[in-house]
């Protein structure tokens, strides 16, 4: 387990190095500079700004300085917000994104597994067909469409929820539903198909012949094996929810990292773009590592070693 974890961490560091380098050079490849705007900036002021942020130096020297600062965990200062560091932007905005993401992940897993179980236990019946219908809708409709529809129906028309901001517990309902709609549907499909396959396995028939209760067979034998595809999907699901929150946060006017990320692109704030990109990458890689380790606990037959299995 220790060797496996160390190996994964080393791969994460290598991936971050490649991502940081690629993001840096892509930013440099964009025509113009961050200080160009609709209003013309006097050449003298623009030269001072270029000098302040090191843009007057050769690209290789800028790259070495940037990577050196990364080793010190210094993501730099925003180019559009005076005296505001990238770390402070992440600190102020990540709380909202983390709350929404954690709730959406929890809702997706609980509701998705529950729907999948209901569909599998009612195979080829009405509940099974209804669950499949909901799952197809979930994987077909983008989250920004779901968010807009929820906002219009339950916020504007029915006035049950607020359409913008997070001022109370009820304000989390609509954005969490929008974020969890697709992963819930996907988990329901995974659980249903996996559970149907497991319930027809020989060891389940043997457990029934021994007189074990249906609850014991379902929880101890069937669900534990049927849940493995869901555990595998948790990593990509986390990625989908985190990246999807960028648009959902904009729609609901939530001051999370999604808003900062969109604004940084609009304003061509290079340091903020690169800092948020790396931060998102770290979160996704950590989620993937936790998923791989959890997989081994769910299925003890999988050996998390550096030589085989575990990924």
C-alpha cells in the first residue's frame, strides 16, 4: 500500500509538472498581452506593467522564474486585481465550490445507487423502465440546461427557491440538483447493470440455497460486488462535478471558483488562469488517488502494489 501510494504521488507530481509547463507556454502563445483593453494604455505605463510582471524578459527566463515560484508554492499575484494573490482567490472561493461539490457527490452516490438497486430488484417492471428513462434524460441533458430549467421553474415561476446566491440551506438545493443530475443517472445505470449481473451469479444462487435471508444476500454479497463499477466512476465523477460547477456557479450567481475561473479567462489574467488550472488538477488527482485506494478496500482481492493491480 505504501509503495503504491508513493508511486501514485510521483506520477501526480510529474503530471503537474507537464500541466504547468503546457499551461505556461499556451498562455505565452496567445497573441497580445494581459494589459490590452478597450481603452488604450499609454506605452510608458504598459512598459512598466510588462517589467513589473516580468514579461520583458525572455520566455525561458519567465518559465524558470514561474517554475521556481511553484516549488515555493507561490502561484503569483493577479494581474487584474491589485495586491490580490492567487492563493487568496482560491481561499475565498473554494469554500463555496467545495460545499456544492461535496453535496453533489453525496447526492449522486446515494440516490444513484438507490435508483440502481430499485431498478435491478424490479427488473423488466415499471420501476425498472422508469429508472432507465430518468437515467437516459440525465446523461443526455447538459447541466447548464438543467440549471436554467430548475432556476426558471422553481425559482421564477413557483418561487420556492432563490435563483441566485447562497444565503441559506435551501439555496443549495437547485445548484446541487443541477450538478448531481448527470452523475446520479450514470451511477444508477452502472448499479442496475452490475446488480443484475451479480444477482444471476452462481455464488448468489448458492447463498440462497443455504437459506440466507434476502437482506444478507443483498447487502453482504451482491451489493459489495455490484458497487465496484461505482467506486471506479467516483474519480471521473468528481472531475465532472468540479468542472461542471464552473457554469452552474455562473448561472446561480455563486461566488465560487467557477466565477473566478471564468472571469480570469475573460480578463486574460494569466497568473490566475494558471493558478486555478493547477489547483483544479491537484483536486482531481487527489480524488483519483483516493478512488484507487478505496477500490482496494472494497475488493480485498485487488492488491495495491507497485507491480500489479491498483489502477
